[in-house]
């Protein structure tokens, strides 16, 4: 049974990096005027109320998006992200009460001929997601396993796709299944842009998954990571990152700028940031 609910973590430092990079990636892909499909394998509820009991219980967003909310010196990539979050709070854009999840972030930038394919397995979050996009003909919401859904969806008709794989890593085998699925999806559709979100709770476990991808023969793999604490054997996430296969041109430079700012403003002592091509051309 799934117990993870993203509402507890919405808007935390890992969401900031994930959603800000996701937004920039879509914007860079839109420089080419051709339709694309956005595939979210683990979509969550779509959007979150930061005033509800989940977010209030952990207060994680206070260490993430809330720290950027009133900043006046943001690099463009983070200004775009904060503008998107403000847009999601459009009834009262001065106050941070709601937070857009990955489907809502993409929805704000979706082109007229683009489409979205969203997967969510948790009953309640699937219902919320389904309601959110009920009237939207560009969006298909699927209650099912997103990893199987990804394999079924590629190659897409458009031959252009941005794929976000953002699991909750509740089951230990997720780390293997995710890597295997990405390798299989890439075999079927080698030109897709695949973005994998990963946590660092146990560094060895995370690196084993990433090494599997790096050693797969797939070219062009970029690591974008932010640590807020040094690696540790104690419980809890010390870093989070995105592993991007086929990132669009200039995403590496944008990520470097972004992380330079986030490292100084959202990091804690000894925090570290990495933007590194783990596999080149
Ligand atoms: N992508 C979302 C965002 O950025 O706003 C957050 C997703 S959250 C980290 C992971 C979600 O995956 C949870 O809502 C969980 O219920 C769901 N989930 C877990 N296993 C799944 C699976 N095999 N297929 C689809 N969804 C799954």
C-alpha cells in the first residue's frame, strides 16, 4: 500500500530545484515550434494547499519556495519559477497559500498543440488530479503504474517528449526498476528528454541506480544536484537531484546559475551543488 503523500513535501528545496529545472527545460524545448508530449510517471495531486494540515505539519516549504518568495535578486530561471508559483496563487498573488505540482507547472506553459499524459497510483491523489484536469482535452490522467505507462507511451506520435520520472522510492526495488525502465524507454525512443528525480538518503543506494544509467551506453547524461547537508548514515534526505538524459542545449548553463543561487540561499552549512556531464556525446 502506498503511504507517501506529496502534500507533506510540496514546495520544499527539492521541489524548488525540480520544478524550476522542469520549467526551464520546457521553455528551451519550446524554442522549436513543434508539438510535444509531457509524460509524468508519478504526477501526484497536481497542486497543493500550503495551509492544509500536511504542509503545516512539516513546514518544509518554509525552507524552500518561501525563502525565494520576496527575493529581488533572483536569476531569470528562478524568477520564472517564482512567477509561476505566484500565478498559481492568482486570487491573492502576494500570499503564498498554494503550490503547483509538476503537472500544474507544465500546464501553465503547455503549447496549444502539446499534450500531457499523467500517471498516479494513489487513489486520493489520482482523484484530485483527475478533477483538476477534468475539462482539459490536452490532458489524459491515468490511474496506474507510471513506469509501465511510460513504456507503453513511447515512442510518441509527436516524436518529441519531455518525461519526468519522480517516484516516491517507497519500495526498495524502485531504485532498480526505475533505472531499468529508463534504459528500456530510451531504447524505444532515443531522442526523448528524460528527467529523473532522485533523493540522497542512502548515498550508496542512489549512486548504484545512477551508475546503472551511466554505464548503460546511453549518451548525454547530466547530473544536477543540491545537497543541504553532508551525506550521513542517519535517517533523512541530505540532498536531491535530477538526472537528465538528452537535456536541451544550455540547460547545463542555466542549472549552474540556478544552483549557484540556491546553494547560497537554500543551503545549510556544508551544502554542496553539482552540475556535471556524467556521460558526454
Ligand atoms: N511529480 C509530483 C510533483 O512534482 O508535483 C510529485 C510526485 S510524488 C514525489 C510521487 C507520487 O508517485 C506520489 O503521489 C505517489 O502516490 C505516486 N506513485 C507511487 N508509485 C507509483 C507508480 N508506480 N505509478 C504512479 N504513481 C506512483
